[in-house]
C-alpha cells in the first residue's frame, strides 16, 4: 500500500524549506516513464512556478496542506481563471495546452498533482514568452502579482 502520511508531509515540507528552489516532491509513481504521474509537491511561499503549459496532458491539483493560488492565462498574459485551492476550491483541473501558474500562500503547503506521463521536462516553447525565467529578479515581482491578480488583469 502506498500512502502519504503526516510524517511524510512533515519531512517533505522540511525538505522544501531547506531547498534553494523552496520545493520538494514525493512521487507515488514508480518511475518517470509511468503513464500516470502522481506526486505530492511541497511548495513554500517564494517558490517560483513560471507560467507554462503541458500540450500533451491535463493536470489535476489537490491541496493536502495549505492554500495555493492557481491562475490560467490566455496567450497575451491575461488572467482568464483564478482560484484559491484549499480555500475556495478543493480540486482544480487545468486542460491540456492551457497556460497556468501556481503560488503557495502558506508555509508547509503541500499540493498533490496527477497528470499523464511519461515525465518530460517543460520545453522552452511551453513557458510563456512574457514571463521571466527562474532566478531573474523580475520573477519575484511577477509572483507578488499572482497573489492578487483578478480575472481580466494582464500580467504580461
């Protein structure tokens, strides 16, 4: 039996808090080639999830601990959907090909993700052209905008 218990969540959160990227994952799938990817991702506030898309798969998110802003964007960088997982919603599914980003609002936050595999790194063309790369100073500014951007606001 595979399970994610409280001890696993605690250890994962600690690992994320100590990571330079402010996140860590615990895979339930046995290998990266698995056709269904299932994982818990500890995401501390300050981790940058650059707006991206997955052309080949939908993505399902469920909060195990904490709250997360999930944003969907159109090609121009306008927010077309916004939800706070763990507060206003229990589950969010992002359709294949939709630009999206996630912001962790709470220390110790852990989100569960399910999507089609096999795992493939996000290709350069699947990051929005208007968003800064991880590590660029402008990424912090964009994350701050995630926190309050309403539907209809253009972040590009």
